[in-house]
C-alpha cells in the first residue's frame, strides 16, 4: 500500500520507519527540501494546499494521514472527497481551534479549566469577571509548544496581553494549579478495535515537553480511557489520538487533544509491545491492532536545541537514541532518547542520567 | 556518518532501519534495481567488484559493512586499502571457504564434526575410510541455505555425489546426529567492548532456517560464549558475528560462522533491549554497545516462498511482522515474524499459531 503523509518531520519519519517492516511505501508532502522524513519515501515538495500536489497525492496514495493538526481546511476537504484520510477531517476542524475544541470537550462532559471566547479587549475584561487570575490568553488557532500564549497575572496585564494577540480570535482559560500533567494515547481502527496505552506523566518547561514517563496502573487510567473513548466515538476517529490533561485535586481537566501520534507517546517505541507509530499504521490500514502493554518501566526525554553526542547518550544503560536528522536550532526538538527496563533501580538511575544529559544540551 | 553496505537485501534493510534513529545515512551497492534496502539509502547499482562503484563507495562512505559473506576478495581488498571495512576482510576470507573455516575453528580448539578436504573422487573415497556414513559433501565456496550440498548415505552414493559437485573443491563432513542446533550472536566494537546475546535454538528444514527461539539461561550459553570470544579475538573482529553449532551428547560442535547479522538473531528486534542490527551499527561506529538482554520469551519464524497476509500475522497476539519487500518466489525468504512476551503461556500459544501460519504459506 502507498500511504500519503502531510508533513515530513520527525513524526512522519517515525511513522515511516514503523511502516517499512509492514511493507508500506510512503509519499510525503512537505514544503522543506530537507525535512527529516523525506528520505524514507517519495517527496512531493510544496505547500500543503497546493492543488496539483494534493491531486497527485489523492490519486497515488491508498490512504493519507498527517503528522500535525494545522492541515489547511481546503486540503483536508479535498483529500476527504478524493481519497481516504485518517484521522477524519472532523478531528482536524475541532482541534485546530481551541475554542471549538474546548466546547466539543465540554459537550462530551469531559471536564476542562474554565474558558471563554475573546475577540476584543472588552470581552477579555468581561471574561475575567468570572475567571480567576492567573489565566492564559491563547490564540484560537495555530498554537503549539507554548507559542501564541500570554499569561495574565492581574488586571494590569489585560491591555498588553490583548495587544500581543494582534486581534487574533482568542480564548481565555483559567490557569489550573495542577499537581501533574498526564496524557493518554489511544488508537482505533475502522473495524472498531480500540486500545489505550498506559497514561504518560509529562513535564513541560517553557511550553515544551521535556520528559514523559509511562505510568503503570495509574489511578487516573480509567477516567483517562473513558474520556479518550468518548472523544474517539464523537469524532468517529481512526488512528492514534492523544489527549492531554491536568490533574487537580484528583480531578482530570482536559487541556487539548492532538489527532496524531504524540511526543508524550514516544516512549512506546521501546516501551510498549507495539509502538504508537506501528499502531497508527495498523489502524489506518485496518489491520489488527498491536498490544499497547508496557515493557517494564519506560520514559522519554527530549533533546531541545542541540543535537547530543550519541556516545554520551548510548553510554547510559538501556538508553535508545532517536535523532530526527535536523540541524541544531534554538528551542527545536532535534532528538529524543528513551530508557526502558524491567529493573526499577536501573531505570531510575538511567533516567536521571539522561535528564541531566539533556539539560546539558538544552539551549532554551 | 555515511555507511556503505555491500548488498541490499533484507539484512541491509534491517540495518538501515536501525540506523535512521542514530542519524546514519546509507549508500548501498547492489546489482538489483529492486533490492529491498535500496529505498533506504542511495543506491549504487552494479556488481560488487565494479572498480568505479567501489571507488565511489570508498570515497563517500565513512565505514563500509556487508550483509553477506561472499563479497569478492578483490572488493574486500580494495575497500580495506581505501576506507574502513567492518567486519575485517580476514573474517570474509575465512568464512568464504568451508575448509579454511573448519581448519580455523580447529586451530582455535573449537570442536567440529570430522571433516576432510576433497578435490577428486579418489580423495573422497579415501576420506570416507575414516569418516562414518552418513556424511555431507559440500562445495568449499558459495554455499548458503543448503545449496551446493549432497548427502552420502553409503559407499554407492560416492560417485553421483562427486559428479554433482562438478569438480568444485569440496569438503566432506561427518553427519552429526545432533540433538539440537543452536547459534550465538556476539558483537564487538573497536574499543573492545564485547557482548553476547542469549543463544538461539534453531530449526532448519530443507537447509533453510524456519524457527529460531531465544533461550534463557541455556546450559550451552557459557561454552558458546567462549567459542565466540575466541573467534572474535582470532579475527580481530568488529561488528556482529554469528556462530552456528550442533549439540551432541552435551558437546557443542561448531558448524560455521557468519561475519554479519544473522537470521537466527532476528528475534532480537523486539526480543532484546538492543537488536543485533542496532548493535552491529553501534559496533562499526565505535559507539557504546547496547544491552543484549532478552525482553522475556521470544522467537522468530520465517516466511518462505509466499508473502503472508499481514492481517493473519498481526491477529496473533504479540506478533510483529517484518516484510522484506520481495515478491513471492519458491524457497525465498520473504518475511519473518516474531513473538515476544513475558507471559510464557501467551508466548507459547502465539508461537504455535505463528508456526502453523508459516507452514500454510510455505512452498518448499
């Protein structure tokens, strides 16, 4: 089968690497000549809404998927009409707009932090009558890794914050004094097979994920699975989905979902019987899903900014390195490494070494 | 780094798939336009002793390795002189010739079945004065998967057997009434780090490997490691090496070694902390070796002749499929699948299902 992928970054790269053993071939649409995945398939170089390239992709790919949620609506519409696209366009529509997303979650009785739509300074002032400080003002669209977000600590911040949004339609969200951040990766096939990975416990800094650790028998697992299942059902979803949540006083508040493989599930490459990448492919090809069971203790650490020296990473017992073939650049995710072991002591020692090493290379 | 590989079949393919996460790039020399690995790197299409292609490979690759032992001596010599080639040419010289190989093992006090050189019918008759029937007559060079071999059951078979060899310099080996066949995969880096995988217990039929199962705490492990270590030392070896042995009355008799990643180690992709493919790369790049520890119970089953239906393979709990992107052809290894689990009952059930499925697709 030929699988089209919109986007040729590290997620597409890891999807493609998982697809070769299943005899899959890839056609990758990405504007960048050097994108990390393009060596692993045919490269259609151009914009995501280029009509000629979309037509070629639709004609030649048996199924199309994507590695990021900001696929232009026109591209999603065209692909939906002319080929099979998984996850479905509906998941893109909802996740592309933070306000629509939050309302969608709310309608499914999935708890969230308090939020309100903001289209001007007046609406912002009004919303802050009922939302407590601190709060976060976010553009409704095109935000990722903490971009397009401003924190409001008191009334005096309102004007500058709104100015920073440059009149973009926005959403204000109450800041959640969370105890921890978790995410759940789930997957569904067209045959309605559904599987859930153990939840990941995630540490962000500067809006960027740093560490994600697989949690066994986590008390939040059951509710996280229920939320993910409700979301999957409502979206008639196919493929891997990630739902990020805050835990506050034993409650789970959904933050956002990503209709794709997700950074917080990278531990699954070594840490689960079948990785999120393999299961995303199994799902979109309607093959039986693989087991999502964890292989002992595992965690993932991102390398941000600078490519690490492989010798240093691989000297850490049970470390695996995953480079994205990207040049070093400030705040850029260039690689990740995982630790996976059945020996808890070894796992914890190695993880601490890896976190320390990643700090050394971190430029953000 | 750029890694050159002589040969673009499934072994090169799995080496390359392991190399992408380490940010390695590949240049693959193979005469076939459609070889399974060539999509994963740059393809130099041509013969293995083509002087211009070898010159290009030597100039552009930081290190060259190979996926088969029948690399022409002239190519090995050229690459040794003009770049770095691992495993070293000496390993090729020895393993390319069954007689040299057996003498080499003998000189290292590694036990083998009785053998003798045979260059004509008279030498064959003479050798069979001291070797018991049944015995196997093998061409000294270019044999694999049981090709170039004739079994002798009694004196009457001698003439026809020698005729079948078409005067090729040969070796006669006493047939070993073995209890089982095992192999050990070992790996060494230029920094003299050495690691051994748990031995594999192997089942051949028609000279082709069918099933290889990882053995935990096998009584043969210690002696197998000693033999492999002696071999590695004598060859000043770098990379992955496989040593195949027969077990007879608690004794291990070495059959042959392969200076490369090996079919009996394919279970290590999912079944070990670091696979033989990753460790081969770590070794030839002089990176720290990865752990060779097994992830629970695991085994590999080959698909011979016909490509299996992925749905059937992946419906087996904990099965992983590895297709080689080859068309179906009689007696051809086209794919393998592994089973890996910490649950012994699940493992055994799945393995039996997988073996049965492979039989259904087997045309040999």
